[in-house]
C-alpha cells in the first residue's frame, strides 16, 4: 500500500471480529511504529498490549465504572462555532449508527469506548519523562501501519477517564503516564460501524498561504 493511500484510507473502526491477533503480528506493527518521529530522539513512549483473559477482566471493570459514573457527551458546547459544527456533524452520523443497532448514542460511543468496542486487543500507550508529544506521533504511525496490514484501529479518549483501572489491571509502572488507548482487531465487514467515515475539512479551511503570490 502506498503511503498516501494508507493516510486517506484509514478510518476509525467501531466493530471488530473476535479473531485473535498473533503476537508476532502485533510485534510487526510495533516494529513499524517505533520509526515514528521523536523529538530529540527521546523515544519515550511505552506500550502495554493486552488480550485474552487479562483484557476481559479489564473490560468488566471498565464497564462497571462507566455504568456507575456515566461520563457525559457535552464537550461540543465548549468549542468554538467552527469546531462545534464538525462535532455536531459527527454526532449526527454516529447517532444513525447507534440507532441502527438499537442503542442510544451514549451506549454506543461512551460505553463502547470503555469496552474498547470489544476488540480482541487493546494497547495502552504511556510515556516516561515530561515530553508527551512523542506519543501522538507514535500512535499516528501505528494507526497507519495497522491499516496497511489489514488491521482496524480506533484511538480512544473516553477510557482515559478510568486510566487508574488500566494502570492497576495491566501493571503499568507508576512512573509512566497513560496518554493514549487504541483498540486493535480485524474489522467486522458485516457492520456499518466498521465502515463509517467522518468528513474532513477542505485544505482551504485550515491553511494560510504566505509568499506564494510574489
């Protein structure tokens, strides 16, 4: 797969097959991701990969937490109008997906996120030291590599609200800060939740051209 094809073809997957992923396949994925840009070559990301019974135990605890505390979805109201519009468009599309499955939007997105959308593998990306920016480049590179390998991913934000459970259940060292959660698996081709794509703004909406008319 060409790089630009991977960039434009990747999408967030919210429905996975239960098919296990071999450890060597995940190692191959991480071997690609480790070549991500890293400020001053710190490479201070750390990855904890969970599957099987340990992941299931974590999912059960996460599910109990989300049902008890019920995080809300009101973040759009805090954004500027141009950003709010994009969030509202995304919300409308995800609401259709949720209703098609007989679920509320909260049940589909928030509870689904806390359950890692029932993916067979979950990766918690943490960092050591003060610079957390390298985590973003590492995760982005990993998402693109996964798409190239025929795997599906989704970068999750809601589970960070229960990072204490993730740290405790997976034995992540206390000197590491969990910054990203990624669900990993083979996309379920029979579910529209595995093919949904959010829109993207045109280049003109986010670009300033300086000096090109001289």
